[in-house]
C-alpha cells in the first residue's frame, strides 16, 4: 500500500491549480475565438484579431479586431472589443453577454448601387431578365425585426466610444459616435449618445431614449445645423412620446405616439412582424402652418423653401405596408389636405408663380454646372410645345413619365413599383421621379442626392402643381427646352442640332427614340455607339422598348416602328466630331461622298 503524505497532497493540488490556471484561459479563449469565427463564416465573412485574452471570471478582450467580406474588403475594424459573459448562461450551454464595450472602431455597411435615372427599365433590366435577390433583403429585414423584438431588459450593457459607421461614396456618408450607451435596470432601459452625422456638412447631435416596463417610451434628439451667416448654429429638435409593446413576434408602436419636430406635432404608429417579415407605419399631422415650419426647421434644411410665402394650413398623412415575403404587394400612400392654403405671390421671392410667362431659366446641371436659357422667342433655340416633333414629345413621356398628364406631381403607383423593384434587386436601383420633380430639380435645386434636397423637391413639386396655376403643357414645354441632352446642350432644339444637324420640329422615329434614351445620362451618350458608328445592341433594344411603350399607349403607329436590329441613326451635328475626333470625322465624310459618287448615274458626284 502506498501512503501519500499530507505535504504531497498539497503539492499535487498546487500543481493541479497551476495546470488549470495555465490551460483554462487557453481553452476558454480558443472556444470563444472559434465561436466568433464560426458566427462570422455563417455570414460569409472572415474575423481576425491580433490578440484575444481572458480576464477572470468571464471577460474576453479582443485587440485589433478586423472583419472582412468574402472579397477581402474590410467591413469593420476596432482597436478593442470587450465582452463579459453571464456564468449561468454557460452552465445552460447558451453563452449570453451581459456587457459589451467597443472602442476606436470603423464600420462600413454594404450598400447597393445608386438609383438608376427615372426612366422605363430597358429589357435587360426587367425582372425576368435578372436575378431576384429579394431573399437576401427578406433575411436582412427578418434580422432587423428580430432585433426590434428583443426585450431591452435582456440586452447586455453596451458602451461604444469613438466609432465611425459609414457607407460607400466620396466622401463616404455615415456617423461618428463619440459615445453611445445602452443600460437596462429594473426600472427600464435607456439609450443615450452623442456624435456627428457625417453628411454633406458635419451635423453634431445628442440623443436620449428611455423606456419603462409599463411600455412607455420617450426620447429627444437634437441636431446642430450651421446656416450661412448664422451664429450660433440652429437646432433641429425631434421628440418622441408614446408607448411600444413587444408580444409574440410582433412589435407595436401605439397610435397615440406623438412625434414632434420643433413646433410641428404628428401622430406616429407602426407594427413590425417577424414572421413574414412585415413592416407597417402610419404618420398623421393636422393643422400644420407655414409659420410652424419656419420656426421648426432650420434655414439650411429649408433651402429655397425659405423664399416661399404661403397662407393657410394643411393636413398630411402617409402610410406604408411592406411584406418582404411579397414585395409586389407593397402599399404606400401620401396625402396633403389643404385648408385655405395659397401662395402669397406678393411676398414670394422664388420665381415659381410666373413660369407661365417668358422668363430666364437658370438651369442647374450635374456637377454644380449652371446654364441660362430664355424661355421665349428671344432664344432662337426655344421651341413651343406645339411645334416640337410629336414623336419626340411622346418618346420622352413614355420613357420619363408616362402618366404625366394624369398625376399631380407624384406617381404613387410608380413609387410602389420602385419599392418592389429595389427589393428584388437588393439595391437602390430605381427611383420614381416625375417630370414635374425633374423640372423643379433643374430650375431650383440641383442634383445632389440628399434627404433635405429630396424633401425640398417634394414640397416645391406640390406647390408648382397645386398653387401656381401653371398648366401641365407649359411645364412640359419648359422641361423639353431646358433639360440637358449632352455636354451643356440644353433643350430639344439644341440637342437635335448637336446630334443630327437639324432642328427638333421634324425628326425621324429612330432619332426621336435615340434622344429619349440619352436623357437619363447625357454625359454617357458616346457609349451608345460602337467603334464603327452603329448603335450598340443594348441601345437598339432600349429604343425599341420605348417604341413599344408608345405603341401600347396609342402614341405611335406600329408600322412606323422598325425592328430593333434595324434601328439606325447617323451623327451629323457637332456630336460627330466629339465622338470620333476631327480627323476621323473628316475621313468618314470623305468615304461617304465617295460611296455616293460610286452609286450615282455615270459615276459622277
């Protein structure tokens, strides 16, 4: 029999503790690291770090963290990430963090392509001809719904310090978080933070949102906006007060919830269902006055709206019902109900009420370019609508806004189609702009894609359509005489001379169809031709697609539309030199004259 003396027992115990102390941290860090990398792989990403350490009892610190997508592009990087686990959750084999701290990080979200121009989709862009990515969008929406349905009291304590979240672009847009904290207690939960929105101009902000266990929620966010010549900055305040409930896979925002923007009060309600997933929201506001808008919205956001003078009040309502399992069934509505709303022409400084008279159009073009054209007989290139080639007019309508004469500035069916199409494409591919909206953009706003510009565009479009008395025909006439058709080429008459060497009063069908395709991207017109000067197949297909839309509407005789592969145009204006260069253009002209001479009677010229 072997007798182990007491000192030997203590020695063995000490050795066991030393061994455990050496092995347990390694085992725990390996398990934690494997779990994190497995989760990243499940989302088609790769996670790496410089150092992963364990701190008793159950905290892990990751240094120099990096997350990359399947192409190797960095999606996230952080100097440090600390995670503390709940011991009881480990015993249940379902690790749950109770505290997360992130410091000095940069995150990039995966963003889709920018929206296409507001035109008919060419054949290769129809849904039957492209992959349907709606499943990816549906899964992202389901993940968002799951996040909204997590009870706040079950979330870990989260602290974020010095973190940037941004998208693609030059410069990239996003947000810098100085600090953000989510803290839950028996009384409820609180989310507070401060930082800067990284938009066209930096916008500092603070936010504070609280919720109690009686489902009451309240919050306030302040945004500091600089205005030219104003000091200190103007503050945009947005407050929320109401109730929200989570129950059996559904999150509900009560219809008594009040969303206030300065002095403007609105009623907000919503519902998010995880199963489909499905998102439903409604916004209602009554008795909004122009004075309240001026008081509540900083001048830098109002832009040219500051030059409008209105009397009366209006009600506004908007609703969205989007089932991501059936995006084509989306429902969207927006309604303005005026109460004595009128344009005070004497005090309005914006020349929007006099568009039915001759005026000088100061045209905003992309890339901050400006052109000026007289909308009268003083401009030799101004052509009244009744004198423009009707095929061109109808081709532009078919491609840009087929319902122009039926709607009042906004084509809600087109908005619903664009929502569905963007979900199917898993990217922001198609807008729903109308000719009136494009006219407002060209005359007053420019082409920046910002939320404030879009809001200004919506308001000015409504005012132009409802309060000025300018006819639809006059709006279309101005549009066709100012819209850009090439580099600094504004209006149909200039465009016809630039491309074909003659005016826009008489055009061949292929010429009219070609001009309609150029409108959405006039700076890219050269791409529509091959090296031999013939139209590329995609351009012929797009022209024929517009032609078929015209035939369907009764705007074009079917017999006048050539087959797609028979569509031809010949550049005879200044564009010919721009496309080929002066030397090549002269050589081609000589060859064409020789060809004509060879086929003339007697072989003479």
